[in-house]
C-alpha cells in the first residue's frame, strides 16, 4: 500500500498529495444528473464553495456544461456565459482556493486561467474533443486532468466495446501523456473515466484493476460520486446513492486513488481519515 507521494505545482504553489485529497463538485448547470449539485446563482455557488472548504475540500471543481450521458449540447458561448460571473466571484471571495475548471474546450480553458486564475483544467475528453487543448494547456503552464472516454457525452454509451479494455485505456493514457510531456506539460493527473464509454460491469472491472495505471507514475483522480454504477446496481436514484458512494470511495482509495471527486465532502473526508488510520495500522 506504500506509494511515492505526489506533488503538483499549481501556479507556483506546491500541492501535496502525500495523502488523498478531496475535490468538491460545483455545477453551474441546470441539468446535472444529481439534482442536489445544481447551483443557480452566485450566492448558491459561494455558499457551496464556503461549505466545501470548511468541510475539508482542497480543490473546487467548477463546471458549466453537463457531461452526463446524452446531455444536450451546450455552445462555447453559453458555457462561458454560465461561468463568467460565478467563477470570478469564487476567485474574488476565495483568493487562495485551488480551482479546477471542468471543460473540454481550449477557449474556455484559456479564459479560465488568464481571467480567473484557474489552477487546473479538468478535461473529460482527454483532448479528443478539441485538438487545441493540449497546446493551450502547455502554453498556459497549468495542470491538466486527462480523462479516458470515447466519443461525446451524446454518443459515449454506444462506444463501450473493447477487445481488451484495460490495455486499451492504458495505451490511451501512455500515448496522450507522451504528447503532453513533449509539449512541456509538467503536472498531469489521470482519470480512468468511470461511467464514460463504459458499461456497469466495465466500471467495476476498471475499479478492480486500477493498479494497471501505477506504471504511469501519475496521480489518479477518482470520480464515482452518485454515478449510475452505484444507483443502477442498487436499483435506486442518484439522490439515494451516498452510502454506495462512500463504499466505492473506500475501494478506490485501497486501489490507489489520490483525489476523490465528490458531491459530498464531509463523508469523503471522513472516508480518507479512516483509510489513513487503516494504512497506518497495516504498517
């Protein structure tokens, strides 16, 4: 269970991952799959961020374009319009907060970094939906979350055939990490992409075999919070999936997760505290 601790350089600030971190989701969108995560005003957003930080989150992940399966298309102009006021408000009221911007568009990424001082770009497409994303991230000298998926949010659930899923995902990461490193991107986080172009059974295989990605020697973002791999298995809803989320977060930590991306910060922080105590007891 011993791992070499990672450190990220976030705009000149060292971010320590010697123990797992919590990334809090802040959705500025009317159609996120989990109704409890939708924020409709700057006040809602600021309250969400204040509560998340108080509960122990160390990264705030802000997104304005739903990427759930079959989500309706949102234009770049609309995404920027949704982000403009709340993201500026977060940076103004929480100047020291680590902000991740959840976008697959290079133009939105550039705006977020240059105007709002965003620290991390969280790209659910792994650079596949905007061929300028990698060079944009490199030119901005920002950290980048590289997620595995296929197709678009509208088509990904029809693209779940793999001859050897783990080998193909690992190859995806190896190829794209090499491209990023060649361009000069220094701080890369990988995200296996639970729920993206994967069936329920494939999601659990991915979780069980997360150790495949250790050879990349990069931090792993783990995002399963309230997803269908929980509520479809249990025949419930996203609103009833907190207990399942906590159970899977512990399994993710045991399998090498470095960052938990969650809707429910307090429960994730407690899970990490228990995991760290368990790890100490294991020696």
